C-alpha cells in the first residue's frame, strides 16, 4: 500500500481533490469528515464538556462557540487538539492497519498533516494551493464567516507556502474541475508506474 496525503490550508481545495480521487475509485480517508462526526459521539462530547463547559449544552457541542474560543486563544486550541488527536491517531492507525495488505494507493485528506507530524508516515504528499484572495473568498462563502474569522482560522495553521516546501507535488486548484481531474489522473498514473 502506498499512503498518499492530500493536504493544504483551509479553502485551498484539498477536499475537492479528494472527492475527484474518490470518484476515480480510490479509497480516501476524510479526516475533517471524521472529526465532524466525532462531535456527535457521546464519549467525546463528555470530554469537551469537561474542558469547555460553556460550549456543551443539552448533550451537544456548539461548534461556533468552540471555534470562537479556540481561534482567539492559542492555548485553548492546543487543549482542543490534545483532545481530538488521540482519538484521531488511533482511528487512523486502525484504518492503515486494515488497509496495509492492499496493493494500491490509499489517500488521506488531512488539513493538519504537518501540524500533527503525520507527514513522516506518508509515501507521497500532495499540497493543494490557490491564490490567497480566492482561498479567502471560498472560505467566507462556504463557511459564512467574516474576513476577520477567516484570518483567525488561517493564522493558526502552518502557511501554505511552508506546506508547499515539503510537498512532493503541488496542485493549483484555481481551474475547472475537469482539468483538475485530468491533472489528478496524471499524478496517480505516475504514482502507480513508480511501483512497476
């Protein structure tokens, strides 16, 4: 099995790339999607309630309130990451173990690849990139956040230029999806032929 990471800063198009890869028939582990589902698990809600009591109400986590706390205080963000990452690490190890005997490429769609130190487990790293203003507009439109909120979120992540320096390949996502698909097919064919 070849483990390929698809990463990039918020709004750079990594999930779009991951969806294209999935439609091409490859398995993609969606870390962000997994984390979104984690917020509905009772044991995790209980952990959040213990550390962030103001954001847990009626057995649910108010993610907007939590986001306001953690993106305003880096220490609180580290606390939240310390709660999420152990759950996530075990899940990813399990997913990799279950797929280890596969003879193909296994993709992970993960925004915080370098922040979590997972890059050392990957055989190939693809970074999605786009012009900063396009990135900002995408996030503001998609997540219904202000420019100030975008900056708070973006500033707690490693810069995309940092990620690009560590990438095996960079894919600019400011193009029609059909061209993005062709580019991904070419990249995947290159990865597959590298095994021959």
